[in-house]
C-alpha cells in the first residue's frame, strides 16, 4: 500500500549573501535564481522555487515546496510576498558574519506572519574558525524570536558538510507539524503570472484552505472574474486535484496578464484565486497591530493616526491610511488604497511607504467591517466591542460567531462564513452548540439571532396581538402580515428582506407554541372570542332585535344601519356569524337562516321540487328575501336550480 504524501511549504529567510539560494540548491539540485539579473549579480532579487522530497519519521513521504526569498534590504517587499502562506521557515545565517540587520528584520517578519516552526542553518562554516562559538552567538541572537528554540544545523555548501543532517532535521520538524488545514475554502495568492504559448495565462502560488480541481470554476479577486481551471500542476506534476499546503501552477487561459496598458480584468502578483463562495474583497479592514518583542520602539512610536503605510497581505502590497480605535490602542482601521481579499485571522505586515522599514504586524479582526458616516470608527461602540473580543482569540470560530451576533443582532451564517477561514460544517456545529446553550437562536437554519433581540421581537409581536384584542375586540385577531411589519421595526436597519421574513415566520410559530393560535391569515390569543366593544353593543343589540322580530322578512340592511355605529356593528355580526349576508342588502339572523334551511329541506324532501313562490309561502317571506336566500343556498350546495324550480342538491 502506497503511503500518502504530506505537503508543506518552507520559506528561506536571512541576510543577503548568507547563502540561502546555495542551501536550496544543495538540498534540491534546483537553482532557485531564475532571472538573468539574479545570475549576473549573484544575488536573489525575486522569489525562487524548488521542490524537496523528504521522508517522515514513520517513513511516509513529505513533499516540500521551497520558496527562496531575497535577503537584500531593497527587496524585502519581495521577501514578504514569499512568506504569507508557509508552514515553516529555514533561517540562514553565515557563520563568518553572524546575525545581521536583515536577519533581525526577517525574524520580525516571520513573527508577524505567524511562522513559529522552522530550522536555523549556520552556513559557510568552512569560513569560520570557531563554529561552536558562532552557533552559541547565533542562539543568543534568536532569543525572543519565533525560532528561539529551533535546531541550529552547521553546514557548508562548498564541502557538503551538514547538508544530509539538515535534510534529516527538516524531515523531523515537518513530521511534527500538523497537516495543512482543508476547510473547503481554497485560496491561492498569486506570486507569479506568465503566459505559455498554446496554453495562455498561468499563475503560481501556495494553495491553502482547501482543494482546487481541474475544470473547477474559480474567482479572481479583487477583479471578481469567474474562470475555469484548464490545467493544474503541483510540484511540477500534472494533477486533477491540488491539495492545500502545495505549490500550485494553474492554467487560467481566459484572463490577461496585469500590465499598465491592459484594459479589462487582469491577473498578477497580489491577486487571489478562490472558490466561488469564499469571501469578498474590501478596501477597509479592522485589525490588531503589534510589534515584535525585539523591536527597538513601541507601536505608538512608529505608527500614529493618519499615517500612510504599506500593507503586505499574502502577495499583495497596498497603501493604507491608519485610524486607531483610541489613544494607545493596538486596534486600528486600515483604509486601503484599493480593495484586497482577506479573511478574519489573516496576518499581514506593515512597512513604511518607502519600503525601508518594517513597522509592525497585524491580524485581521474584521475583513469587511460595517461602514458608517465619516469619522465614526471610534464612536462605534458595538464594533469596538467585537474587535476587543476577537483580538483576544483571532482564530477562535466560536468567538467570531458570537461577536458577530452580539454586534449585529441577526447574522446570516452564509455571509459570516464567507469572511472566516473555518469550514462551514464547523461553523454549523458551533452554532448548534451555542443554540443549545441559549447563547443564540437559530432561525431557518442560516439566521443566527441574539437572545435579547429574539426576546424583543417575540415580546413586540405578542404585545401587538394582545393590544389588538383590547382595541379591536370585535375582530378575530391581528393579520399575520402585520407581524412582519412589527418584526421589521424591531430588527436592525441592516436586516435583509430574507432575514425579516424568516424571523417573522419563526416569531409566529413561537407564539403558536405559547398560548396563541393562527387561523388562516389571522393571529390571535387562544380562547379569544370576538366581542363588540361597549360603544357598539347597543347598536348590535338593536340590529339583532330587528332581525329576530322579522326573521324571514327583515328590513334591508340600508334601512337597519341608520348610523355609522350600526353599520360597524352589522359588519361585526356578519364577520362573527351571528348574522348572514345574503347579498342585495339582505341580512338574516343566524338563527333565521338555519331555520330557513331546515324548513326548505323539509318541503323539498316531500315535494321533490318547488318554485320561489311556493317556498316563499312556506317561510312566510317575500320575493325580495327569497331570491337572494335561494341564490345563497345554491352557492352553499343546499339547493340546486332547475329552471324556475329548486330541488335538494
């Protein structure tokens, strides 16, 4: 049985001319410097790539995508683009030089990117007289950095000394690393884009978050263009499925390469390829900022309100203006020069506009914050509460869900999931658990409602029904569509039509489980019986007296309803079944109508049929009454008309 390969991406780091590319070549046999200028100058300028095959502790294969980054200070921006989605780092420090300025800056950037696993290579030991002393000094310089406890491997690419040991230690370190997560939310930050004759555009990057399949539809962000993947390569091999944690080349033939004179949607470094439902782009993000422990000065000394900085997120580099949540607060809003694609929990690096200094690291707390009027960020207490909560646990899915529900009152889980890196199944399970603990209310599966808002909605609808009974006792209850209006008035202004409809339906259902009933389109308290209000009782009694005194030949309803009160009372008597409207301004009491049916049935059961005149005589009525009465009985299928006669239906 063939063992399944595990996939990881490993990035180099270190000062210029300390031998990063030489180490990559010694490990893989691949020259990562691909540009003519790099070969001419003997210095890495842009990202280089190679593949390394290792064996894990249990003998299973490990496929490693190596990203070689430039070390020179002029190309730190390219270095940052190479470490955005790596599983581990390989810091290279020359034994004859020791830690240098870019060594320390690279270590800070690794910390900001969240890289905590790796190996330290003490290179060029053939040029050092005291390797042990150099290793000790290096260990001291690593204190307080992400690689403070990483193994240090002395090597020489000239003699080959230590390369096999380095390969073995890399295998050990990666054997202990968790497999790259597959959350069903694939994204690939593009670090290279080029054209291949006969195939069209090809992009490369590190795939994280999920799988991508050949033939799958994907979205290029921020352009938003939907494309189909024509072909895939992973580690230089054609494949139908690319796995998270692999270097991937993707053939997207229907989009042009980014260039200054290219019109329409394009693709290049800084763009992201994702699944169709994964996230959205935004030109504003809210984040937690921090400085590494070995930074010379605190955050507030290097970044202030209104400062313009360069945001390096994945492979994108975008200018942004800062606005802090408060004086001395590490939480800030970044207003970006152009939209980027990000998810909550993503890490980024802030550098100076000149690209000469690395200022801070950041963690996205809200990838698409609600935007209000200008300057309201500090005054938005609900958003500030969400950010403070998430800052304590940026990758905690339960915290992300609860904080959103507490801020918004009602949350569409589909929309929230699009801003989070976690699997949909995980988020659904979390919402179910939170609902069982009564920390939120699930409505129509996808809508999450905060308990206070749900109680307010339920109470408003309940009180509206009871108030309707008090003010309109003559009516059966409150029209169900009116409940939707009440729910709309309670929900936040940002609630969607779908949320309003869903919560209104759920509110009606909850009322019906708690002492209320629904009859057709009317919601009423169980046991409620319509009654005339005091001001109409006299009019109702007068109408019934008239109808009872002339049961089969009462005056017309126009004659009876001499006042507005009597007209209103008549409507109530008809609506509640105490009177029967025959049409043509003819009304009988309910008792007279029932008695008329009984007498007509009795006659027709004996005679078989009868004319209007004959039936009129039976009731002692008039033709004015009998014609609409018999037409009503025809409609109610009591009688059936045959010419001028009626028979039982």
